[in-house]
């Protein structure tokens, strides 16, 4: 049962990811990307990581992709951008990346066939996630928070000159 | 597991019928509070008004604008309703009365409300219309913003319970409802809930004075009906989750069964949402955003800090 569900979710993920790359309409590509993220969340759940599955939906599908769509709505609308995309996606462009990916794929198949990795079979509860994050991986959490702080200060700085302009306008 | 499968049909039906009834109930209540009659002609107290409305919507010409993106335009209303219906899956209506008892129940609710944004966003994008696009953009910014506060405001409850499981959250409120120790969380969750459901006073994505009807300007017939039903379902879902998190869920004195308590509390919260709509005017868009980032964010962080410190002191 679980194996069947896994293969269905994996097939959906692969198909939608392929569609993300080949679509010329940015909005359509993004919708396929969302579906791809959702199917990866299903895979996480089947592997016994419900917390990671929920975060995949809340953060990737629910927040980051909304921002992507937000940017697409503001910047690339209309037929012109579709034509432009079509021009970029020349069939000959696929040969190089395709060959390189094939090498990686063969390597991965070789490794998986050599020693099949089994999942632990124990569901990873939110509590365990919290304990590992703030235990052995505390340094990574601190580094991520510093990165976020830098982003915060950067965006504040970029937005500040517009704030001055607006204050003068309203006064 | 079996009871969960049996619950699916009643929950689906209940959510849809509840949303339909709410349309009528809201108009009656608004009429009463604004000193006018409201719909009172069709059936007893106008209660069949919604049937009449539905017949009208079903027989209307279902028109897709030629300039719209057909596929997304058709899928968007379905996404609105599907996201909301999925949210009802984790609501515990009584002890053991739920479709599924996920131990990440609360996160699942947050995930489904965050997916519901897409319905609105895609409707705005696919309509290919200035007003729809502006409505969609507004709703994206508003909902992503208020999702942050919604998530943070309920973390206090999670700290006090020690679990994301909604049934366990209800059981943890045996002695005192979380609306007392988590009063700040409750205030922020209420505001975020209204903003997520984009209801008046926070209905800026569809503000009719400036954007005609915002993201659903181009929708007609049953597609518009679905969007409207989705909005009312999100009111019911937010109220039900609010009751579960802050007002003791199904808990209550023994003379009534738990599900009655749950329904009664939810209905009361819904009436409160309708009262807010009747009483408060709509803020400007920048006011809405600064309310969120300048006031609600510090309040939730302060609440989390205090709750965490007290929990640590209690466990030490």
C-alpha cells in the first residue's frame, strides 16, 4: 500500500517537475511547481516525517510560491514574455545539460543498487525535530537566523528612501 | 479509523450546508443590527432565501471571458473550496469525533489555509483584468502577511499543551480555557483570521468602492457561487479552530452532549464575526499592513516570550 502511494507521488513529482521546465507561460510553470512540492510533501509523509511534510506545504507551497507568483503577476505578464521564453527554450539547448544529468542519474542508480537505503520506520515527531534542531544542529539554526537578520536589514535599507519620499508627500 | 471514514460525508455536507445557511443568517443579523428587515419573504423568516439564491446562480449564464486564461480561470474557484474543505478534516467536533486525528493537526490547518491563497491569487491572475489583478496582488500580500501572525499567535497554545494535536489541545483545557492565559494570542488570531478569510473590515482584496469586486470581478454563475461559499466556509473553519484552541472545544457542563457545546460555541463566534462586519469600517491598505507588522508582530513575539518563560519556570 505505502509503496504504491510512494510510486504514485513520485511519478506526479517527476511529471510536474518536467512540465515546470518546459512551460513557456510563467504562471503555468509555477502552478506545476506547486503541485510538485505538494507531491514531495506526500513522499515526506510516507517516509515517516509528518513534520517535514507539513512544513513543506506551509513554507514552500504556501508562502514562498505565493511570493513567486506575486512577482510573476507584477513583472512578466502578457504574450510578449511567452514568446521570449519560447525563444530561449531552443531544442539544441537540451543536449548538454541532458548528457550531464544522465551521468549523475547513472551514478545515483549505481549507488542505490549497491546498498539499498532503508528508512528507519520510526515516525519523526515534531518533538524529536525540535530536540535535534536545538541540540546537535544549534549552530546551523544560529547561522540561519543571522542570514535572516542580514536580509531584514538589507530590505529595510532598500525601502528607506521610499519612506522618506512618502513622508514628504503626506505632510 | 472507521469512525473517521464515516465522518467524511457529514463533515463535507455540514460545511457546505453551514456555509449556505450562514449567507442567510448573516443577512438577517446584519438587518437586525442595522435596524432594517433583511431577507424575510421566501419561506419562514426568509430561511429559503438561500435556495432561491442558489437556483438563480445555477441557472445563470456561466460566462468565461474570451481574454481570460480558461484552465486557471475554471480551476481557481475549485481551489478555494477544496482548500477550505480539507481544513475541516482535522477539526475535533467531540471526543473521538473527527475525520483524522493527526499529531500535526494544527500545522495541517495552517497548511490548508495557506493553500487557499492560491484560489484568490489565481482567480485574479487568470481573469486578465486590471481590477482583478490588483485584488489578487492585495490578497497575496495580505494573506501572506497575516499567515505569519496566525502561525505565531497559536504557538503559545502549542507551548502550553506540548502538542500540535487538536484533540490533546482541547483536553489540556479541562481546568481553564486557553482564552485566559493566551488572551494576546486570541486577539491576534481573531484579527489574522478575519484577514485570512478577507472578510469586512479586512476585505481589501475585493473592496467594492475601488476595485469593483476585486479578484472575482469576472466571475459569474456557479463559479462566483463557489468563491462565495469558500469565503463563508473559511469563516466557519476559523471559528471552529478558534473554539478548539481558545474556548475549550467540545468541553462544557454535562447536561448537553459535547458536539452541541462545540456547535453552540462556534455559532457564537460566527455571530461575533458578523457583528464586526456590521460595526467596523474598512481601513486603508497601508493601515492594514502597518497594523500587522508594527503592532501584531511585536504583540505575538512578546506573548511567545512570556509564555515560553513561564513554561520553562513551571517545568524547572
